[in-house]
C-alpha cells in the first residue's frame, strides 16, 4: 500500500475570512459527516501541523506524561478498532456513530491516564487538538478543489494517513459507493 502525504494547504485557505465558515445543518447528520470527512482529508497536513505545535508545547512541559498519553490513546484506539472488527454490534456503532466511537475511545483513554495522574496533559495535549480539528472540519465550507481531492482519495487513487484512519473508522465506504454509482450512471 503506497501512502502519500497530502500537501500543506495555504494558511489563507485554511483560515480564510468568515465567509467560508458556516454552521452545519445539525438535522442532516449525513451531510455534516460528509463535510467533516472531506475537510479532514483535504486539510489533514494543516491539522497535523497545528496538533504537532500543541503537542510539542505540552510535551516540552511534561514529556513523560505526553508520551504516556500518546501510547495509551494509540493502544485504546487500536483495541477498539480490533474489537469492532470482531464484534458486529461494535462494528455497527463505529459505522453509524463515528463521533460516539471516538468519544468512547477518548473517555477510556482519559480513565486510564487518570490512574497515572496525567489528566491535564491528556486534556491539553491530546483532546484539545482533536476538538479543534473537529470544530474546524465542521464549520469550514468545502470548495471545488476539496471535493475533487476527496473523490481521488475515495476511489483509491491516493492513500493518505487520514484516509487510513477514516477507513479504520469506516467513514469512506458510503462516499466510494456513491461515487461508483455515479460513474456507472454516467457510463449508461
């Protein structure tokens, strides 16, 4: 599997004026989810840079707790993904409620880390960057280039780290099937 790193998007595209941000339609969860997934894929390198800066600051202040927190989150996420592949009820929950699935992973990580006393490191070094990513991805309106890049990712022309994570959360299957249905209709 060939993994490509997505390009760093221009910061004025990442944080344009307020005209490119809008509140999502909370009544249409599918459309909101599609916006979040599209933005996570398109701006993934920008999100990585912002998260790396925040993690670096927190890691500098408390390196042991930051490393411990990162290891716990990765192990809990991996455990939940493995369990979801082996238990049908968890698999359905992961597919239908990806935000809930991620929140359960974060809560389980929080409780494990609280046993070691590194709760504030967890909150500011791990949870806060994820929350900022989710808020930006929810509010940022997509543009044509964003949609085109996501279609290429969806049909497998490009494999990126965020695409792999979203595949583990089963958040791209619907987009791929919609796109292949569209292509088959165009051919007819």
